[in-house]
C-alpha cells in the first residue's frame, strides 16, 4: 500500500506478545516476516480493494489509507480471522458460524467435517443439537437404541481438540439444546459432573412457555423431536433449578432466550434461529456466518466528554469496512457463502466501555453508567444503520431484503440484515490495550493465562495514570498488583475507589442492567459474563437468569470465580501464583500423563 505516512501503532508489551504469537505472518521457516504496521496495511489494502468491485473509479488507495489509520490508531479492530487471514491464501475473514445438525448419522458426521473446515480457517462454530433423537429412542434402520445428542457432542469435542485453527487458535463451539428435549437434564449437568466437553460452551434454548411455567411451578413437557410425542412431564421449576445448580458449579450452561431472539429476527421469513456462535452474541441461521468488529470507546472521549464527531466518523468507516469484508472473504463451504451473501449480516460493537466510563468520571456501578450505555449504543445503532442504508443505495440492499422486517417497517433499502453486535473482544481488546467488550475492569491487576506463556500480567493503565497524578506511593501499587483491588487500601479517596470498582465488586444486578441497556439498541445479541464472587449463592445465580429474561436480554451467562479447576483470568498476583502452584502439583501427581 502506498501510504502517505505510516502511523506507528502504540502497542503495549502484551499486545506485541499477542500479535507475535497469533497474528503476524511468518515465512516458510516459521520466522515472523511482518511488522504490526505491515499487518494493518495488509488488512486495510485487502478490504479497501473491494470498492473497486462496485466502482471502477473508486479511490481504493485513499480508502485504504483511511482504513489503515482507523486500525493503526486502534480506534477500531475487526475480528481475529480478518486480521490473521486478509490477503493470504486462506482468505477466510469471518469469526462466527452456525452449522445445522440433523437427526441422521450421515448428517451428523457431515457437520463434524464442516466444523473441522471452519476451525481450520480460524472460525468458531455454534450448533443446535435439538433435532437429534433422545438416548434410548428407537433407531428404525438398525432396530437398535439411539445414543442421544450428548454422545455425538463428544465426537465434535474430540475433533475440535485435535484441530488447531490455522496453527493460531484453538477451536471453540457452542452447543444449544432446546429446554423441552428429553435429554435436557443430562445436557445441563454434563460439565458439572465432569463429562468433558472442554471445547464447548453450553446453552439451554429457553422458551417463554418454559419461563412462565417455571415462575408458576407448573408441569412442563419434554418432547421427542423425532415424532413430536411427549416423553414425560417434569416440574419446570425443578428443571430451572437444575440449570442454576450446574451453572453455579461449573459456569455452564448459560441460557439463550430463543423466543426473544426470534422476536427480533429481521429475516424470520427466511428461517428461524436455533443457535448462536460460541460466545452467544451472534444468533445465526444454519450455515450463516458473520464478521464482527469493535469500536474502541476509550478513544472516543475528549476533554471528559464523548467525542460524537469522531465516533460518527469511526462508525461510518467501520460499517463500510465490515460490509467490504463480506466480499473480500473466502468461505469454507458453498452453503455458507450463499446465505452469508444473501443476508450480508455484520456486527459492529464496542470495546473499552469500562475505560470510557473512567475517562468520563462515571462509576460502572452507578445509574449514570446505564445512561451512558444507552446513549452510546443508541448513537452507534442510528449511525450504523444510516451508513448501511447509504451503502444499499449505492450497492444494493442485501438480496433477502424484500423478505425482511426492514422492508415491512417501511425502509426503502438496507445493505445488511443486521448491523450491530456486542462481542467479547478477548484478543483484540488485548491488542488495543483496553477493557474487553462492555465488561467492567476484571481487576486493577490481573494475570491472563493465555497463549504459550505462564501468564500475561496486566495492570490498568488508567489506574496507573491516576496513581501517578495523585502521587500515590509505591506501597499502593504493590497492594494493587498483589490483590487486583483498591478497595481495602486505607486512606485512598472514596471517589477513586468507586471509579475503579472491579467485576467481582459490582452487584450482579448492575452487570445484567448494563447488558440490557446495550441490548435495547443492538440488532444481534450481547456477549456479557456476569462475574460472581466465589461466595455467590444458588439464589444469586437464579436471580441473574430471571432478571436477564425480565429485562429483554437475549441470553445470560454467569461465571462464579474459582468454580473451574483452571480459568483464563486471575485477580492479582497472589491468586495467580496459588493457582499456578496447584496446577503444577496436580500435573506432577498425574498417574496418566506423568507430566
């Protein structure tokens, strides 16, 4: 790319570590042959080139420079496969896929094969296993008994385990099962009882009918999907409580509120949604894919206020970028290409929301934070839709537009069936050096057990800046590094403590309300983990699910700190060292692997 002047991205040590491990291109000898500037230039050029497909006179080089500036400034970053694969032989740029799983041996193993191809290309996959007949049901061709969806999920899990995505990412899956499936209790307790499935997140597809039955403690029917016959009746509250206990024990399953998802399905005439991508933020039809990208809200604040003019420009460029990605991408299956191009779904979201609040002087735990969430996402949604309409007027609406709710609502054009999504932004928020998605700060100092290192230590840059400005002593920082929190530091300004509350110090109700505030103005769904302290009760978990449903969220996920043998994030140095020592001790005593 002929750049006028290459902006050198300001990247932290941890960001460079992540880029080196996962993103920068390597030569045939395995050595890195690309700089961060080269990565952003490669991506910008590949995506800008698409404009030439629609307009022979398009200023592709000028657009490439705009895209480069947006990426290198860390104002916006696309999902990982776009960064990894743009302008490479692989060329697969989407992150999220949903694959159908039908009730036959041939179809099930076709789905396993298709999953493997997607994982190889860097994508994650979601499945609904609800059509598979239950365990013990009759198999007419062999006169044997069916083994049920869980047995086949293990095949998917083992396959995922041996595939490393493009040599860079470990495969991720979402398994959804309808709440009325006869094997639902086995599904719910699969992880809590140590049944493996390490490469799966689990979600129960919960209906309005079930939630209403649970609230009244009515009976609820479990139905064989093969013949639609009622297998048995159970107390709905007993089933709900089983989900709560399992989530409390292991973090799985979450819930997806499937009727709420389809109430907002813009292309319901084309198909009903039954599953989501691995983190739940992207409900998709069978074979659909979606590419995501996130605006760095920490860079949208100027002088203690939201910089609306910069945000508006960034939104417009980001929507243009994401729409181009659809045309720039190669797809792993022809079925995926067909429906993806027919609906042209994109998912523009955010990262660094917690950082934005701190820069605005707003506590994440306050009512004002909810106002900011709605203000920001309302603005993003409005501007993103206007840009999609503008693109449609120049390039045409998505092919299924006339069958969509956009057309029913009187819109004359829309380029993308969906425009907004709130993703978790795990890796790209590390690159940008900000808080992930719409999550609060996990801790002021924490260890991230990721990649090939024993742990990436992260200290909140904003807290460091505040500490330096207030000339706080070294003992304060030592305590923060040790515990990850500022709440027990004597003499520290109470306003600073409120501003720097961390995930486990924020009431669970506020976690859910923040999610709901963003969901009101998001086309797809919102990835948000309600982080609970280790002391959280069953009732706390139940309250999270019930409040999320009541407030119109499309799903709910909880994680009780320490409920798994190993986890990605640890609060403070002490927690990480204790966990690492326990992990090493367990490995030394393992009679199976001797490692």
